[in-house]
């Protein structure tokens, strides 16, 4: 059931009913959709008066709340796109072991859960849960397939407001209006529609003729000298949104503070996109202002005023038990490079920890040039080339928003093949360098995306390069790559323990 649910099911049902529901579905290995056989109990509603029909209330209707559950009580849950067992264990304050025991049909090696799959999850109640109301589905958050038909530049040009004339100098040169949105959407892999709605919610720039917000230092409300001006505020917002989205994806984000210091825990049934928006608005808002933003009459209303109603049946973008295609190391066959960075951010600061780094051993620790080549990890086409970056599209359609894509960063821009170039596994894709963002040494940074979603470098769907599996360390850039009993640790020191050889354990492709 690839269905976006505005109010997630919450009630517990008996284990026998759960088993009947599961048996009514086709076998797990087919990952077919399932239809719930029982109706969830209602969410507890706060008593309130209703505003006049068609009016937007300054004090929106209080959002529904959850009951207090007994420790370990089994509650009904339908898997949402991108769900994993470790993340659900964190959301429901339980353990992976308890989830597997309550759902014996789920394979122990499952990566992502099939959207709509009915489950029973033991829950351990925690106070201060936030709203269960879901603002937007995950497939409309990412810069994925549902954005392929959207022309950002034309949309902005046709808007009456001042944003179409707003310019800012970026790493890609001076960009205007919709070009700026596309730049941020491409870098962070966030829907351009969502970014436009955020700009409109915070500044009114798409409809207002008053350009005063364009002159403000902090139009989004985040006051920091490094984030002055609308464009820098937008990049800050995109980074915060991804911290929230992927923090929920991993299970690391279990609570956050609002601007007034009050604590909120995301509702266990929430989806990642809604948590991202909650986390973002919490940075600068609290009280009624925050409640308004996350209500249907807040950000969601602005989004729908621009793009129409958010569909309740938006297709999922992450299938059940997603598997990575075969990939080689990003350097030439038979050569040894240093594994210099374990899982860390794919783009920006913080989450998602989607990337790993490799460096030619002779230049580790410095920004000297190199004649060594970073190479294509698989057959593909260069879907996008920008300063120090290349997007290798593995499904061959040339669209970075669909299918598997490998993102390369810190390549010498002049050495990257032009967009549209077809590459075979092992073909040169660029010389490692220090170009692009912050870098302390010549290296290549690679990360994966699937249908616009950054795929975490460690965890249930970890990076697999020639059978070597990446694992998280105790912090960013730490971690290991392991094959069977052999393990290589990440280290910028380029010692023997961090060296890894391409082609050492299998026949060339």
C-alpha cells in the first residue's frame, strides 16, 4: 500500500489479529502491498471550538494527541517509505530484537521495509510526544522522481513577487530566482517545490511586490553572521531540514528543543519529511508560532496554495528491501588508496552520513595535485557536472532524480567529463583534488542516492564496494570497511592499516 496517511494508525490490536493480517498478504519476499484488516482506535482529540468555514484561525485547532501506553504494549503500525528496523526501534523506544520477535515474517537481513506492511511494535511510552499530524509525504520532500516534471525557473518567472529578480553569487556563479532554488535543491537533494514553499512561508517572496525582505539580513529568523541574506538563509534551512529528515531516518533524532527551550519528541508514527519540518521550525519558533507552522493552516496551506493539494496517495520512492547494485572502488583496478573518511555528511553539515572518502596515498594530508584518476564505480552517464562535482547516473536516463546515482565531490573541475558522457566501470571520472567545499587534503568523496534520497553509508543498506562493507564509527569520518574477517579503519594518516586495494578479492568486471 503505497499510501500517504494524514493520521497514522495508533491503536494496539491483538497478536492473533496481527497474524491474520500478515497472512492475508502475499509472501514477504514478493513485497506486495497489504491492506489493513482492522480499523485503528481514534486518536484522542482535544476539545475546542471550530473557526468559521473557510477562515484561517490565528489560534488553530489543537492537534490530536496519543494515549499513554503500557510498557511493551503491542501497537499497530504500517511501514512507511524508507523505514528500517533500527530506526523504528528508536522511534518506539524499544529494541530491534523485540520488533523481530513480534513480526516473525520479517527477514533478519531486511534493509528497507515495504511501504504499507502491517506490523506490531512493542512501545515504551515517553512523555512530550509531538503532533501525529503528517504534513507532507517523504516522496515529496526529496528531489526525486515526483520533481522530474517541474520547471522551477519557469514557475518562478511567472510568479508576481520580487523573488524572480533576486540574485546572489554562488559557487556556480551569479544565479537568479529559480536558478538559486535549483542550485540548493540539487546540492541538498530536496524538492524545489518544498524550498519554494519555504521561501514563500518565510518571506512572501513569490507573491509580494515589496522587496524589503530581500534586504534583510535574516529573513528566515536564524541570526548568525555566516548566514546573512536570503540565499544563505535558504542553504542553512536546507541543511537543517536534512539534519531532521535523516536524523529521523537513522533513529538518532529522538527529541529536540524549540526556540524557547521546551522539549519535543517526534511522534513515533511520524514520517521523516514531517519531522524535518518540525525540526526546522523549532530552530526559530515556539508556542503558537510553532504550532501554527506545523498545523494544516501553516506551512502546508502555503505549499498547497502554490502547488495544489498534497496527494494522500503520493507514490513511495523507496521500495521494500532495497539493494545496492554492484559497485567497484572509485579508483583504478589493482591500485591501493587510503580509506581516509568513514561515514560522514553527503553534503552540508551533519546528516545524512551518506559519504565515504578515499585518497591516493602519495598525497594524503595535503592539497597537492595528482595524476591519479578517480573512476566510475559502475556503468553510468554523467547526469550533472558542477564545480568539483559529478553525478553518475546508473540507470542511464540522465536524470539525477531517478534510480541509483553516485555523487562525486572534490574532483578537479577541469578533469570531469561533460554531462551526458557515458562511462563504463573503471573509466576515469576526474582527478581527486581539494576543490569544492572544505577539504584538508586531495581525495575523492562519494555518496549514493536512490530516487533522490541520500542512502546512508553505514547501517542496513551500507556502502558495498567489491564486497567491502562500510560501517559507522563513533563519529563522522570514523568507521571501517570490512569483508569477512578483514577490516580496514578510516584514517587520514595513510598508514598501512588504512590502505585498501581495488580488485584484490575478485575478478575485474
